[in-house]
C-alpha cells in the first residue's frame, strides 16, 4: 500500500506557520513579477500550440478534459473539498501571540488592536479566543445611537469590570458629520487604559480611514501575514484533507499539471508532475494574499468529469479523485457593469470603509446621490456579482474584491494597507 504524506516530515516542520501574526508594517503582499508573468504567458502560448497540434493528431487518447467537457462542482461537494476553515485553525498562533500579553510581559498596553482585510477567513478566530477566555463580547450600538454620540453605550462599557472584545470597530461609526464622535471617544478611552483590558478587531479599510479622523495614539496593529503560493497550497490541501477518507489531487484542466504537488511518497507512483505550475502564484498576487478571496476564486474554478467518481488517468489509490482546475488564463473575473458611473465609485468605497452597510445607511451618508439611484446601482452591482446582501448588509463579494480595489486605486481613492 502506498505510504501517505506525513505532516511531521522535516519539510513540514521547517515551513513557516500557516497563520502567522505579524505587525501591520511587516505585512507583505505577494507579487507576481512582470518578468515571471511574461515568461509564463509565453510558456502558456507555446504549450497551448503544442496541445492544439496533438489534439489534431488524436484527441481520443488524451487523458485531459477540455474545459467544455468538465462541469462545475455542486455546492455540497465544494463544502467537502474547499470548506470555510475552522475558526480554531489559527488559534495556536493566536495563543502564542497573546500569552505574553496576558501575563503583561514587557509592560504591554491594555488594549490589543487587530486589523483584518475583507474576507480574511479568520475573522471569527478572535471571537472564539475571547469566548474561551470568558471575555465579554461587545455589540455595536444602533445607527441612531451612533449619530447621537453613543453616550449610553460608552458609559456602559466604562462601568465594566471584566476584559472585553469588540469584534468590529467599523460598526461603531458612520462616515457622517454626526457619526464620528462615538468612535473617537471610544478610541481615546480604550488606548488610554480607561476601559481596562480589551481587544479590538477592525476592518482594514475602516482603520485606514480612522487613522485620518482620529488623532490619538494606538499600539501597532497585528495582522495575519499574507498567504503566498506555498501557503495557499498548504491551506487548500488542509481544507481538502478534512474530507477523509477521500483524497484529492488538483490538476490543471488544460494540461494535466499538478497545481498542488503531491507528497513525495505519492509522487513516484502517480503521473509526472512539475513544481512550477504558476496558478497559485497568480492567485496569491491577484487575491493580495487574502485567504478568503483566494478560496472563493479557487472554489469557483474547481471542475470534475461528468458521471465519473474516479479519474482513469490517475490510478493512485490514495489520491484516487482528481479535481480539475481551470487554467488561470481561462478564469472569468467579475466586471463592473459601468466603470464610468461615479455612483459605483462612491457606493463601493463606502461599503469597504464601513465593512458593509444597509441601504438606509448608504442613503444617510451619500446624500449627494438620489435615493432611487442608490437602489438602482446596488441592484445593478448585485446582478454583476460585484456585491451581495449578507447578514443585513451590502458587501463586496470576495471574487470581485481585487477588481473593486483596483478600480478604486485608479481613481485615487483612499485604500487600505493590504
């Protein structure tokens, strides 16, 4: 019987931790260099030409399926192969970071600040940590209370005698003339030590904005380091391994190359593979290393052969099921319905700065846009899969996030640090 991959191997032990908490200043967005991109594009064209010639000679013997011969996986299978990561996945790294702080080594500040990009896929890890330590989870006030200064909400926090956790700083302010008093007062008191021991989680876009409207001093925010191609490979394989006893091999649909290399003991008995497939490098750079964005794009491009439980091109008994992945060049990324419409610009920017908003809140802060135009723009963006309505708020979809961020950057809008 073929030996399975041993996660305790020396290579695995020497790899950096998947969930690595670092200072915001040390965050490194994965890059896909122009030279690499051009070289891989030329390689792709060369390989495509060779495949076309080969297909003309004999298509019946090819073990690889053309894209049109594959089908998308149903949701229930996607939940087996690429589910949302468990909240405890990042807990060991978080505990390692928090233990010295809890013991007050090196005269640590009373409040820790964590900044998270949209669709980080680890947002609930902090809340799970807080619940394990029996900390109070603070709920944001209603919109009306925020506009009135949130005095009662802030007073109730000041009277607490136990540690607390605020899971979404972006939900206690509005980008409105009357919507900033509460968040300013809260940050003043929290970082002065007046509210005791606490942890704050904040959307990266909101923090970029609040740094401009609040002039106080905070500790250096902590973030999870970006996922490069190696981390994405490990992450996706870890998620797929949850579907035991079934095992999966991920191969590119157009040429059969392995996107995630098989473990070495398996490799010798499986089809030849190359460690130079560029898919995950492109995905890491495109998603800016944000695991939830990368996972959403990954899920959308997983394919299988119709009515086949096993793949005949791969007889390996441990990795018996092949999942085909669309070539990077074949992926259809979301497109803005009208990128010259200024309503798109201001609505999308507001949604990111606030971590999502409902329609009424958008109308409240975007007074220069008629209410009916806001509604029409939201519906148009939803039809184009740019935004979705989730948990009572309009939010940018993970698949569209890279496109939206680039769109805002070209118009010199305020961006986050991710």
